[in-house]
């Protein structure tokens, strides 16, 4: 019986892998323009890290983690999200003690054991941004604009929703009001009843239509913000408007993880169906301290790469590089030497087996190269190579010795020279 990939886990092959690499390259470039540096954390972490950061009440910890006891009797799991690992690294390397601002970006696989569906696999990939040490709402705006720039770079249409989740000064009062409201409604779903006892604000994120109808009458968090949170949220709206970003305020936007405070935001696309969120994040000023570090303000976001790839249409890349082929077996060694020499600076595809000229040109076109270099019986006798420029549709025969300059660099670049 053939072994196949596990349910909810998929291979990334061309042409999808071309989109994946293009996204990573462009998103990384934009992150660097915002002065973010690359960080990479392990796929495997202690389970306690996510229990403390993501929260016991979350579905991720309660139902979805790939958790097991390893051979050293350690309770470990595959990372279900990226922020907690970056915070753990930030604390472990004592960056919280250095002061200043630290900005990181990362990308890679995450794992959640849930029912696979379009846009939501058990192994999925995220591109993430985390900023530590800057409490200003300008950083919140900058983070949102960074996400906007990435989506714009690929021509992705989106809607932006924002909300403020308050802070430790104003959240307890709102939480009490919400609990009182929820206790008067026993017709909410079982998940909401459970969350009512563990993390009441999470009920606002419920996808049950009946619950959402009830929550239209629930107390609004925006009406219970303290003066500082209200001022920052107003300023965030001003900054987004000034920079040409349209948004709507969604009072039910609470994010799916327990560690968020103040700013929360989400980018959605109407082209994705039910799983329409492509990016989301916000501020989490308490998480570093909660995980044992020095109190440090922080803000970030993550983009679901699989969902982005569904929306990307890459233009055909320009012809680039060389295809080398032979029409007689005696020319293979010479062609192989040419390929190795060219590969020092150029992209080269080579066919080792003799084929007809028509077959070679068809293969060269499939590889999307600029030049086809073919050695047939006549070229072998003359120690030459037949070259065709597939973009200009011009061709000529050139002695192999004339391909290279005195310092062994490629001299030939254009058939018109």
C-alpha cells in the first residue's frame, strides 16, 4: 500500500512553490524596509509555553495541539502559532533586559489538529511580525501598514477590521458587565457557556449565528474603554485614515488568543469563502511579563500563507538563463563542461540525452530560458555551439572558445553582438 501524506498536510510543489517563494521574498523585503530582522524559532516547544500564553480556555490548547511526551519524558508539542515562541526566545536571550526596540519577522509551518478544510490545514504556514519595546500607537499603525503593504504588493483586495480590547485598567469592569449579560441568556451555545466561565470576551468571536444575534445587544467594549485606551484607539483611526487605509470598527473582533490587549485588527478577503481571514494581530503588552520576562510592550501580526497563495496570480517571469542539449552522444561531455562553467553565474538547464533540435527547443521553451545552446554533429566537428535567442528568435553558430573572455567570464550575452 502506498504511503501518502497525512490528512491535513500537503506537499508544496511547483507551480505553487514558486508562489510560496515569491511571497516569502517580497514579504521579507517589505519587513526589512520597516526595519525588522529575521528570527527563527524551533518547531517543537514545551507544551507549558502555549498553555500559559495562548490560554487554557482557547480551542488551540483545549483541542488542537499536536502534543506528546518525548523519550526524555518532556511534555512537548509542535508549535500551533508563532508569537509565543518568539516571546520565549526574546526572554531566554535576555533581550527584555537590554531595553530599546526589537523587531522581528519569521515564516514557517505551524500545526493544529483540527478538521481540514479549504484555507485551514493541520500543517499550515504563517508569515509573522513581532515588535517589542515600543508602546506608542504609532507602532500599531506601522504594523498595520506593513501588513497592508504586503497585501498590496500582490494586488490582493481586502477589508480591514479594527477594535480595541482595552487594558488591565478597563477590561475588568467590562468583563463583569459582559458576564452579567451572558448569565441572563441561557440560549447561547455550549461553547459560549464554557467560555462564559473561563474567558468571557471570547464569546464575541463565536461563529454561531444565533449567538451573534444575541450579542448584538451585549455591552460594547468601546463604551467601557479607559481614557488612555480611548485616546490611542482614536489616534489609530486618524493615522490609518491619513495614510489612505479604509477600515471598519468591529466591536466583536476579539482575536482567537488570550494574550491580546488594546489594538486588535484583521484583514479579510471576500474571495476566500468561509475562512476569509488572511492576516490578523494586535497588541499584547502583558505577554512578556506573563511568561517570566520584564514588562515589555509588544505588537504584531501573522499572515496565513496558504490563503494568500489562493489569491496570488504571478505574472510569467521573463526568460532567463540557458538550456544546453546535444544531438549526438559524443558531444555530451563538452556540453556538460559548458553547463558547469555557466552555472558559476547563470541558471542552466541541461538535457543529457541526445534529442532532435525540435525536441530541444520545446524543452528550452518549457524551462523559460532565454538561450538554447545545442551541439550537433556539425558543431562538434567545428568545436562550436549553435545558439538561439528564444526571446529575439535569432540564431548563430559560435566557436566555443569565443564564449569566454580572458578572465574566464562569459563574453557572449547577445546574438546581435
